[in-house]
C-alpha cells in the first residue's frame, strides 16, 4: 500500500507565519522528499462554512488567497493535488454514511469541538453542521485512503475520532478504509508560534499576525513593534528570553549561516542569547537580525506570489485539475464503501442474478 498524504486549511483568511512553520513549510518538504505516492491538499471551504455559514463571501474570497499562499510557499501542482472541498461531493456522501457510526455524546466530547464551541459562543445553540464537522473531516481523510495527515497538535482529537470511525466501519462492513496517522510538527516552537504581541497564538482576530503575503515594509514594522522583555529598558540591562517573542521567532527561523551574514559578532543564536541575558545587547539589534532572517525566507515566497497573481485564471485551472484528481480518487473509495455497505445495487450483477434465481425457484 502506498503512502498518501491528505491535509488542508479552512479558507478564512490569508496564511501567516504560524501556518507556515506549523504546517506549510513541512508540507513542501514532504512533497519534495519523494516519499509519498499521492499528496492531496484541500481548501476546506465546506468546513469553514460550518461556522461561517452567514458569511459565504468571506470564504469565497479567501479560496484564492489560500491557493496563492500554497503555490508561493512551494506546493507544486505537478506533485500535489490542491483541491476545493465543496467541489468533491463524494465527501458529503461519505459523511452521511459515517454519521451512523458516531454518537452525539462522542461528538460533544471531542476536545477541539468543545473549545471551538466556547470560542464561538455556540453553547446554547450549536449548529448541527458544526458539531458534526469531525465526521466530515473523517470523510476528507478516508476518501483519499490517507496514511499520513500532517496537522497541528490541536487537530489530534480529530484524528482520534477519524481512527475510531475507520475501525467501526471496517468492523461493521469489512476491511475497507485506512486508519490514518497524524504527523505533528517536529518541534514545539513550530507547533505554536506566538503572535507578534507575545500572545499564545497568531490569530487574525487578535491582529498579531505576520502574513506570508505581507510586504517587506509590513514585516519590518511588525518586527520592530514586537513584544520582547518589558524589563529590558536600557541596552546595558540584562534581558530575559522567557516569553521574548523576537527570540522565539529566531528559534523558529534562524540558522547558523544567518549569523555569518547578518550578525557576524555571533557564531550562532546561543551566543547571541547569552549576550542578551548578560546585558549589553539592545532589542533593536536583535530585531534587525530577525527582519533579515524573515526576509530571506519570505522574499522568494513574495516573488512567486507576485507571479501567480498575474494569472488568476491559471490558478483556478490548477485548482480545477487538482479537484478532478481528488474526485477520481474519492469516487473509487466511495464505490468500495457502497459495495461494503451493500448499497451498490446497480453495480452488482450477482445480486440481480441471484434474486432472479430465487424468484424463479418459488
Ligand atoms: N480542521 C482543519 C483546520 O481547521 C482543516 C481540515 C479540514 C483538515 N479537513 C481536514 C485538516 C482533513 C486535516 C485533514 O485547520
């Protein structure tokens, strides 16, 4: 059996550095590793509508933003099928069948859903579509027989629920679906990059994001106003690294080569950290380094985005091709699911023949 990747994002905004270090950069590496036989990356518009049903234009407008972010970060349509969830109706059909295998109380216990219900003030009236989105996410994964699902830690309960549904399906109808494995970011900083204000998470609503599509002026401004150590007032003061966002970002992005180029007084980040803690190193100098490091990462992404932005019809063509490939794969799985569930009446000539024989012999 081949190794197959499926993962995706809700198109509710442009992608930021948190998405980039948490998943996008890894996906590009996985894509280029040549270890995977098939890769599907999904723009989860139907899932996004479960809590944005009253704002369809937001989702509609962000499909292209996410697609541009994917392509400019290095996802290559020759190797990766990028597709739009709602344009693969097979996923909806699977969701309907899987719903029989999940109890309401199990859905209500899903920790990710629980947190999101609180965040959205859905406690007193939860839309059914929102509560059941883990079932739909199981369809997303299993339709492609995904073995590997690169996601952030917050998605682990989704994966657990998917694995349960797969086991229940296979036990009930016979071995058909593949149990997926989560692939987590390889280190902690990348799991959760804080916002520029030092808050736990980058989030559009907090206005603390650096976007992949930000201009270099935007990036400089945002880094210059980043949260550091509030007690580090004079350059000569000893500085603390605890919760110091600039250093957290350097942890996520800086490599030894960067020091040679942009901060030759230090061999590596550890040396710079020591100096900062000792006192005598000002925030501005550290921030300048971070700006250079981020620019090195973001400039090529920005350039590729500018190219793709010139030809939006071509980007939609990429999405269309990816969606066709996704439909073909999901359709095969759906055929197997229907056969296993004994609802493939027209495809099963044995069924028709044997029933004829039964009636003949009456
Ligand atoms: N729930 C994911 C998120 O919010 C997006 C998503 C939808 C997804 N379907 C998926 C991720 C299937 C992995 C696999 O980011």
